[in-house]
């Protein structure tokens, strides 16, 4: 028998392991099973090269618990270790450089863990004693037993062992008794080991007999699932991918499509990313990507490891280049991980680009469902935007899809305004905004549909990225003014007529809570509607943004602001203007004249005072006179307006068209319509 000291100069390594190594003690099992798998793969390799000539035998790895003895054992039939190997790999190697590291990272035990392959020693997180019993594959090798109780001292003796391979026996300590429960072990193995390449056996398969589950004599193999991502895409069918998806994500509906990643330079990375159908914000669940390291499950907390937008996807990523033994904060800061992340992003973009170029039609068919992923990527990842702008599609109201470049070429001739800005017209609801869309199309404009969850953000992004671009919602102005091509010609009303008509119209707009109306006039086509209600684009966006933030804020409290535009060329309006002018001119003109005289007077007093740098004389009597005259004027006009049902009808029609006519006003409108008939 030999005794010795494990090659660590610090006595304190074990407390560190116990305390800091992993917050999840359970991963010791992952470490031990993967060592067993490694040893098994090695013997297979040696055998295939003819360097091992013996029988391979049954290569399964067996995990077993013995509650009475208080042990958990991981057994393999791999290459095994002789005394020299144990010295080299267990006693020395695992802690090589420990001294140096401890000195350097005294306060940050976590970073030590990041740098060590502490795999085997993680067994001490849950054990009071660990025993290795091993027989090497080498000719004439002697079986050895190594044991250690968690102090840096170990014992090693020669023993008798029947078969090649290694048993690692853990004497589970009192705090960790749950690792002696078969169910707990089964669950852990399912989590960490289900895609390992060598059969891993845990207990026996069970069957239902005489009212309870009993063991059969068949081994319970935990990793019956195929790790599909390790295969070549050409060898796989859609069914294979779907079957695998449902194994990973039981209970989900079929994904839309998937991307099989297969990278071997500048690092090794494989994986399959599935694009699920996302119907609502509630569908967005993160942590649906599992990270593997050589088929060993590491984590599903991939934030910071894969690009943010990919957290909407589901699937697996496997890379031996992602450091395994580390905490998540460490992972996120790791430069290598950052590179991997941006590389994945690039690969996904390339794949989408290829899909777009290879079969545009089917890409367009999928577009409505996948655009949320692409938009999310463009919004959160600058580089992804750069590649995605080539295949990013926008859809018009006739369900035609365009790339950004194609669309610009399409609309540039008709939709460039006087400042050379290209105006993208869009609708967020093709049903309720139908008349506005129609009006735009009649003018030869194209209208986009922007009704996705992220579309309002994408609009902002495109306006910012593509110079001289502006998005305008179809109902934010009358078509003539959505795209201002030259300075507008006036509405053809005299100042007196404008005055009369503004008051006339304003007096007949129903009161709507938190809603303001501006009245304006435009000489549109005779066949256009007599009046149109539009909603200011800027105010609408501000309010929408405010609504998405908690506490609504300033813009959220602002009233909605609408503009009611009267078409002075429309025959009914023309008639209204004419009638109003004849009926009101006599009464209103003298009032207007008085107001003008008073205003001129006030103005000249002001000028004089400011030129002489004197204080202003008291003009309040003149000002109140003006107010009085204005009131009289508007009384005259509105009492006239009441005798003109057509005016109200014109306004109500416009309100109705934009969903603003409700309740009592709507009721009145219907009654009036009937009587006008
Ligand atoms: P790593 O697996 O990262 O090398 P570990 O601490 O897990 O680090 O294991 C250290 C070494 O011990 C392994 O590289 C291997 O040489 C040896 N070893 C551990 N477990 C076994 C086993 N079951 N069979 C053969 N060798 C093993
Ligand atoms: Mg290991």
C-alpha cells in the first residue's frame, strides 16, 4: 500500500471545492459520467486502430446506488487506469498549477473553477470519501484502489478486479443523502446524459405488476435519444428533425423550420435551432436553447451566450469550445463565448439569406411567421441588421413582398416629397383603415402593412438607417398631404369665407373626451369625400410609445389630436360655402371689420410703446371688446349652422369613417340621415 499527498500545496483546496465549485452540487454526476464515457470512447479508438487487441465487451456505463452502504457508483469498461495513471491524472494533473492560481485568484474562487478541469474532484462536493477501483487495458496491468476522504492525503493499494475499466465509488455525505434516491439520479441522468454516445444504465426498467411498479431484468438505458445535431444534414429527413424537436420540447406544436449549424472553424460548434410559431407575446419563453459540451448537457440559461434574439428560438448548441466548468457570469464575460455568440448570429443570417436566395417563394410564405425573429435580431444586433437588410421583407396591402431595396425603387418615383424624402405609407389595420388605403392607391401610392409586434420599432430603425426615409401612416393626413410634393395651393376660399367656414364646422363637431380637432380646408378632387379626419403621425407615435412604458407619462396624458379636412371642391361643400356666404355675409362682414379695426389699433399701440421703450397703455377694454365681437360672430354662425343639417352630416360622415362617431352622436346621425332621405 502506498500513501501520499495529492499534488496540491494548499491544504484548503477541498473546502474551496465544497463551497464554491458549483452552486449546483448535482453536476458531479455529469462530470463522473462524462469521464466514464471518455474512457469508453478511448478504448474504442484504441481498438479500431489495432492498439488494443482484447475483447471490447459490453461498453455500457452503469450508475448504481446502494442506499444501505450509502454509496453511489459509476462504472465503466473503458481504458481503466493503473497506479501510474492515477498518479499522473488524479494525483497531479487535476491540480497542476493550483498553487499559482490560488495565489492569483484568492478572492475570486469562481475564476479558479473556470480554469481547472476539476471534473473528477467535484465528487467531493457530495462525498465524505471517494474510492477509485480500476484495471487498465494495458497488458499485464495490475488493478488498483485509490481512496481519499477529502483531505489532501490519499491511499493506494493493489487489488483484485475482474474486468477492465473503472468503478468510482462515492460515499455520499450526510448533507447530500438525496443523491442516494434512484428517482433523483434518474432525473439527473435524463437531464445531463440523455444525448451521450455510450449507453448509460441506471437501475432497471420498471413494469406495472400487481398494483405497483416493479423492476424487470432489463437495463434502464437513460440515453435512448439520438443526438441529431451530430449527424450530417444530408442524411436527415424532415421527420427526423421533427421527431427530435418533439423529444426536446414535448407538447409543442411543430416548428416552422430549423437551422442545422455545423461549424468547424474558427471553433467547433454544432447545433439545431428551431423557429417555433409565435402567436402572441405570451408565447415568448426564454431558456429554450440547451447548451451542450460534447453531448453533455451544460445549461439552458443561455442569455449572454447566444445572441439575444435567438432566445426566441429553441434547440441545442454543442461546442467543446464553450468552457464547461464555469458560472454564467463568467461565461458571459468570456471573450471566446462572445466570439461564438456573434458567429452563431452570422451563421443564422447566412442561412436565412441562403433560404431567401434559393427559394424566395417559400421564404415569402414563411415570412409573416419568421419576421419577428428577424426583426428582433435587427433591433438588438447591429451586425445582424447589416446582413439581414438584404433579405428583410416588407409586405404591401396586396400581400406582395419586397426587399428594402426593391421597395425603394418601386415607390421612389411617386412617393418622393419636395424635400427629396421618400415617404413609406403604411397601415396598421387594413380593415379599419380601408378608406385611407383606397384613397392612397387611387393616387398611385403603394401602402405597406405594418401590423407585427415589433413593426413600430422597425419603422424607427429603418428611418434611422436609410437616409431620407419617412414612414407615414395612411390615416395621418389626406392623401394630398401625406406626401407634400410642392407648396400646397390654397383651398380657394376668401378670408371671410375661411372665417365663416371654420367657425361653422367647429361649432358642429361633437364633444369627444380627450380629443382635439383642428379644422382645415383643401381643394381636392370633386369626387373625393367632402371631409376627412386624419390623425397626426407624430402625436400618435408619441402616445403609442408612452402607452408601452409604465406610468404613461406626458404624452400618454395628451389628448388625441385629429384634423378634419374639408374638401372645398366637393359639390355639397361648395354649396354649403355659397349658402353660408350669402346668408351670413351681411351680418358677419361688419363684425369682422370692427374686429379688424380694433386689432389694428391694438397692434399700433403696441408698436408705438415698444419703439419708445415705454410701458404698454391699458388696452384691456379693447381686448374684451374683441372677445365680445368674436363671441357674437360665432353665435351668429353657429345658430345659422344649426339650420344646416348638411354641415353636421358632412362632419359625422368623416368621423364615422375613422371610428370616432359613437353613442348619442351616432344615434343622432342615423336619425338625421333618415330625415335627409
Ligand atoms: P478531465 O476529464 O477534464 O481531464 P477530470 O478531473 O474529470 O478532468 O479527470 C482527470 C483525468 O482522470 C482524466 O483526464 C482521465 O485521464 C482520468 N480519468 C478520470 N475518470 C476516469 C475513468 N473513469 N476512466 C479512466 N480514466 C479516468
Ligand atoms: Mg472529466
